[in-house]
C-alpha cells in the first residue's frame, strides 16, 4: 500500500519589515506637520535666528577687533550659527517635548514598537533639520555679504556644527524634564538660552573678554561649538585648543544623555 505525502502549504508572504530608521522617519514627518501648524514655535524656529545676526551687527562693528585677529564677519557668522542652534533646535524642542508629554503622545508612543531613543530622536529630527538648513543659509549669506572668505580649517567648522546638533536636542530634553507645562518649559529654557547668548562667545568674542572670565565662559555648552566654528574659519585655533573644545562638547553631550536617561519624564505630573 502506498502512502501519499501531502504537499506543504505555501507560506504566507511576510509583511514589510519596519526598521528603526523608518519608524523615526514617520514620527519626524508627523512632528514636522505639527510644528508647521504651531505659529509661535514655527516663527521662533525659522525667523528669529535669521534676524538676530543683523540686529547686533552694529555692536560688533563698534568693537576693537584689531588686536584679536578677528573681523566683523568672523564674529557674526559663528554667532549666527549659535543663534540657530539656540532657537531653531533648543528652544523649539523644549516646547515640543513638553507639549507631547502633556498631550500624552509620548506615553502612547511607548506602548508601540518605538524605543525611547527612537521617540526622542524622531521628535527632534525636524528641528535639527531646520537648524541645519538655517546654518547653511546663514553661512552662505555671511560669506557673500561680509567677505569672510572660505574656512581655513573646514573640518573644525563642520565638527563644531555636528557637535552642536547632537548636544542641543539632548539639553532640550533635559530642560523639558523639569517643567510642568509648555509655558513652564519655556521659562525653564530662558536661563541657559540667555547665558549662552551673552557669555558663549556669540555676542562678545572670548578674545575681547578678560582672560579669567573667558576661561569660565569657555565651559558653557555653546562655547566649544562657537570656538570650533570660529577657529575653523580663521585658522587661529591651535591643536590643543581644538582638542579642549571637542572634549568640552563631548562632556556636555554625555552629561545631557545621562540626565535624559535618569530624569526625563514621559508622563505629565498629576
């Protein structure tokens, strides 16, 4: 007697595999739509960094820069990039993280496939992209209107920008962690925002400050970014100074990531 063997049933076609990059891209696309709908956040992120460099140009022109080896353009260009990081990335993301937490969006996202790092990164991508585009536009405008020329050490300038784009989203998440509302998040962001604007070499270059004050101000989060970008453009930054700026920036990134993992709140305080 012969035994017939049944043919195995055909396997069902596997569904599409969603990668981490795909999940973060989808989240970033939705976040970009929400930012565009929020007029206040969109205005602060897009237009404020473009106006600030023009507003303090006369202040820079009144400075005595002859002994520093700097020009008006080499002061304003890194400052413009710094303003973009502060407003387009840091300030806007503080509002984004706080708003999504209060709306329970972050809590719902954690119940799905997205990991914590993917949620925070996906939410930050639109602001980081806006900041990057702004920095490129401001660099081109300053190069055309202020005759700053090409960077003497372009790798330092690029490194400074990349470190800034990695640092400020993490600092925004830390700041949002200690607020109870969107309005409170903006208030919490003001101290670091104002200190970074005034004392990180943006409005007043370190070369103009007294040595002791400059040594302290160089430890602020935005300071190594400004130092690397300005040094990359002028070529006046020594290897020791560049290494010190990179070490300071990396230290701030590590501290910020540690603080986010330890204290970031995914749900509102009730």
